[in-house]
């Protein structure tokens, strides 16, 4: 069982997903056409999701500040053979954003509620960054509902500590530029237009509160390392992908 790469710190992973992958306009030209967005009611909250294909169920979980659209190329590739879902997790994207202290347990509860609402008894979970952390904890809490885990640069492991010098909830163009420049080796990629588009998308997504409360929760130990043995005993396959 390979639990994935240890090469990227948590802060960089979360920031990369939050600021780069969530930019709708930056991704639009390279993505296939989006399916019709659907909505499920979970704990009285609207969870928006995209769905395609038939077969074994695969659910894609985005990272901090990201949105379901980052998975569109993967949905298009897998839909011929799988029943695929990409969800805007609670507090992100087009889903409702209740004023909660967002914890991993919060996201796990909503994922279970979503699966029950869709009558999904078991699924393969694909999680990037924070989404990987949620998938890990879900597998610990509900092993009978998980077929396989695919962890893409997953957060939630103790060797990946947050980097306090990086502001993951940038609230100005200047802060957005600083964060983007911390992510890209080639600083020329961080153009004025790119910075502005990412900043605009952040405000459009309206997820600043969710990010703030999720980051605040990191002060409380939530790491999964001591729980990984239970995943092994449940014979759940986990695969890591290097970013």
C-alpha cells in the first residue's frame, strides 16, 4: 500500500489547489464541456455536483478553496467505464456555505450524507490535498463504504506540516501575487492578468470564511497517521500520485 508522496508541504498543496486549480476562466479553454450541474440536499444544505457515466462509482474530492470543475478532464476520461461524481464540498464552489467551524469531521459527515442521498453504498474516493485528507478519514470512519482510495498529494499526514509563512487565504491582489509566486518556480507565469483572474475567482467563489475556519481547525490535531493501520486492515487500496 503506497500512501503517496512526502515531497510537498501541506501549505503548498493547499495553496496550489486553492489559487490555481479553482480559477474557472484559466481552466476553461483546456476542459471538456461541463455536464449539467445537479443538487443534492444534505443536512438541509444544497450540495452541487456533476455526474456522468455508468458502472462502478468514483467520487472526486477537491482541495481547499478549489471547486468540482478541476476534475472535469478526469470525469470525461472515466465516464465511459465508471459512474463518476465531482462535488463542490460544503462551504466551497456553488454549494451552500453555512457559518461553521469547518473540521475534517464536517466534510466526512457531508460526504457520507451525499452518498446516502444518492443511494451509493460503496465508491472509490479520489482526493487531492484537503480532499485526500477527507477521503482518508472517511475510509477510517466508514470502511464498508470505500472500495479504493486514490490520494493525489494528500494532506492530513503528520510529515506535512502547515507553513505559517504562507497566507493561504489571500484577500488582496498583492497577497495573491505573493502566494502564487511562492508556488511557481518560473515567476514569469505569475502575470498581472493571472493574478487578477485568481483574485476575482476567489471573491466569486465566496469561500474565504470556509478557508479561514478550516485553517483555524488545523490548530487542533486532526492528522490521520495513527489511523492508517485500520485502513490497511480493511484491505482498502490506496495509491499516491506525485504532483
